[in-house]
C-alpha cells in the first residue's frame, strides 16, 4: 500500500538556522495499556487501514484509523508494514490537526514509528519516506529542530529515491524538490531552486497525469524565472479531474493553484 494523499507541506517550510535540537533524540509514548495478542493487533491494523483508505479522507476518519494503527504498531514491533503505516496516518494528522500541540505530538510519534520501520527494513522505501515527512512536519510546528531536521529529511529522501523514486507517485522526488525550494540557500542551509526544479521535472516525467507534481513544479519554474512555463504547468492542476483516491486533496491542490495563478498574473 502506498501513500494516499497527505497534502504535504503546503505552507512554506521555513528553517530556523539557530535550531539546535536533534531529531535523533525524539521519543514517543511508551506504548498503550491494552494488552493485545498478535492476532488481535493484526485485525486492528487491518481495520485501521480500511478506515484510513476511505474516501474522501477526513480528519475524523484518520484520527480513528490512527488510534488503531498505533495500537497495532505498539504490539507488532517487528512488523515493518505496521510501523510505517502508523507513521503514515500520523503524518496526515500532523498536517491537518488544528492545535499546534496535537500536530507536534502526532509528528513526534510518527517519527518514532518510521524510525523503527527504517531499522527493520533499511531497503524499504516507505520507512525512509514517512520518516522524512514526519520529521518535516515536526520541524514545521517546532522550529527548534532547525537545520538538523533538514539534514535528516534530505538524507532519508535521497535514500528513498535510491530505493524507489516512483513511490507515492514520485513522492521522494517531490518532497526533496520542495525541501530544496523552501530552505535557505548555502551557507545557511541546502536550498537550491535549480536542484528543486530538476527533481520536480523528474516527478512529472514519471507521472505526467498526477496534478500534485505539477503544483510544485509551478513553484520551481517560478523560482527559476520561467513564468510562461509555470503558467502552462498551472493549467495541468486547474484542469485536472479529482484524483480517485485523493478527492479532498484534489480540492486543496486546485485552491493552491488558483492562488499561484493570481500571483503569476501580477506585474
């Protein structure tokens, strides 16, 4: 099962250069009090996946799914899929919950599960990918992680690209491209509009029908002083039909694209 529509980092990912906390020291809760057998945990995981995949995806539905997936992951500690699937659901919550503290807690716990997935299967793309996303979402709500978060994200995404650049419809390429676009340039950080553009062009090359890739390609083209191409890419988002398993996300992409269109039209 791949990713199903986290609207990733739609706000600007601004890195605080003075941040000094280490992502590697992030810890989640110790577990849950309910005792589960492996069979019960597996059934709970399967129920959680059904809830997570319901369309259109809602915050309430994913909240319920996340509870089940986390409980399963706490029991199935050696199950790679259980770990990254819990991290995936928590990334959605960390992106969409209203309260900053709730977002922080979700992202923090997601980092822990995804880290465990990476340990269990170093050549698994999902663990690296969801680790990077949860780290980014944690840093977005808690800027004290600063440059350490950027380094952790970049390393995980580069590894994910090596393993499977096609995962989540070009997700590792897309998110690393966003990271290059939205972080300061050296020596402050790793930002590079040129590198970001190259990665997003590759994502569009692999998945020419997927509108989210075009959404961020627009930003990359704009930041590389190619406004005519940016406007053409915008049409791919504005004219796209809703993506079948990302219905609510498709509406968000169009809203974001319209804001970008208004900006590009300004002299």
